[in-house]
């Protein structure tokens, strides 16, 4: 198809985004040197009557000829690779969270009230106790002896929460969920390795600059939770030349989401207003006769929008300059 379009001296192609079927065609046309317009189907749905593929293609060509179609933003191949790794890692984080919830449910059904003494069963103490239970240990005091010194609850309190009924079906369920959680953790570690290798191979846009010493000291602490197990902040700084986590309420996870979805080159948008409109954070005002007759919110599932909204909620509760200026 690309060769035939080239023979017909076609320079630009318009296509609708339908599921994921368009991606392979888009990549081939882009590699062939065509200017590809990726069009939202909502902008071309006004064709009257019952539509066929041929009629819809003709209608799409007519709108594109008159310049009535808006091209959707799609990052470069360099950013799309990073986006694939990061989205896969986020999916694994959510899957691991679901396994933890089901582990907690199985423990509660066996009357093992670990949630009363531990804030997270996926922590060091919780995992040590669960693995000991799956290994056959049933003595509450021996299980409580696995307590980490940083846990506020005493061994006696933990032992009282571990007096349950050891039902074999629920123990089987607990083992299944524990295996699933460990598998997700292993997959996340592989994503971290792949992402670290990818960032190391990118062009160094930091121009020899280094992060401030006070920022580097914080990275020597032990990684917690679902934080990547490598120096992600340094990798982002090397790739983009900008240290986004220095902004209040923008942590390294939020910065990675922004860079993996929108990229580091903001010249794709003419002004910051265009960028806010792409995020669908601009007001949806209905105007008639220079008067606003209604206001609303634009629905969106943009990952950058969600990350920035969460950062704004964190910022509002912080004692920073940006938080005080937003209240003022």
C-alpha cells in the first residue's frame, strides 16, 4: 500500500484511530515518508446515513482535502519505546496491588488480623510472616518474632493478631496470591533493568551538568515500595536535560509519566495554552453572545492529566511557595 501511494504521488494520508489496528499501518506509512494525520473518529462522525468503509474513506478524504481535520499528537519513536516500558511497569504495579488485596482477604477469612498491627502486608515483616505461614509455621509467637524493629506494634500484639483457623483452602489461596505477587515483582525488576538500559543508550542532553549534591544524597537511601530499583532521576535528567522532580510535588514517578507520554520536546505545542487544551484541563465554557451560559469539565483519560491532578492535590496540602501562591 505504501509503495502504491508513492507511485500515485501522494504526500499526506489521513486515517482514523480504531483500537490498536491503526498502529502497524501508521508506522509503515511514517517510515515510507508520508505525512500521516491521525484523526479522532469523533471529528468525522457527521456523515449522514448508513456508512460503509468506502463511503467513510471518501468522506475522510474530502474533509482532509478541505483542511478540516486535526492531527492528533503522537510522540516520536524514541519516546514511544519508553512509554511502552513504563506503561507495562504500571500495569504490573496494579496487578501486584490486586494480589496484595486478595492476600489480605484470605488472611482476614482465616481470622489473621495482620491489618490491625501492620500497615502493609507486602512490607518486610508482612512478607516474612506470610512466607513462614506458607512454610508450615503455626505458632503465633514464633511468627511474631519475625517482626522488624521498625514496626510500632509489639511482638505480643502481633501474636494476638495471628490466632486464626488454618483452613487448607484459604492457605492454598494465600499461596497462589503470594506466588502471583512475587511474579509481578520479578517482572517489575525486569522492566526496571530494561528501562535503565534504554535510558543509558539515549543521547545525553544534560551537556555535562550534574544533579545538585543534596539531590544525589537522597538517592542513597533504600528503595521503598514500587519505586524503580535504579537511579531513575539521573536517567531522566540525562535524557531530557531538565530535572523535573525539583518542582514542588513532582516526584520522579510523575516526571517519568510526563516524559514517557508527552516527551521532553514541548515545541509540539505552540503555547502553554495549547498544551493545557491537549491535556483537556481548560474550561469547557458554552458561550452565546459573548456571555458564558454554562460551564463544564472535559472528560479525559490522559495519563499526564491524571498524574498532574494527583500532583496538584499533593501540592495543595504542602507548605511550599507554589501551594501558598495557588491559595492566594
